[in-house]
C-alpha cells in the first residue's frame, strides 16, 4: 500500500504483520485517518454543492 518514497520519508521499512505495533505505527495510522476524513468531507461538500445546483 506504500512505496519506497514513503519508507525513506519515515526512515524505516514496513512493519511485518505479526510484529508488535509501536507508538510510531499508531501515530502514523491516526494521522492518515484524520487526513483521509478531512479529504472525504471536502469531496462530500463539493459533491453536495454540485448535485444540488
């Protein structure tokens, strides 16, 4: 789901699925979720405006 640029940006390789979650893993997951929610709200707002006009 990510690429080499992502790994270089955060300075580590992806976590193996069976390994223990670290605080960094949880922080990254939270940040991605918050950003995704913001994008979805913006897209939904634009769609609402377009469809109702």
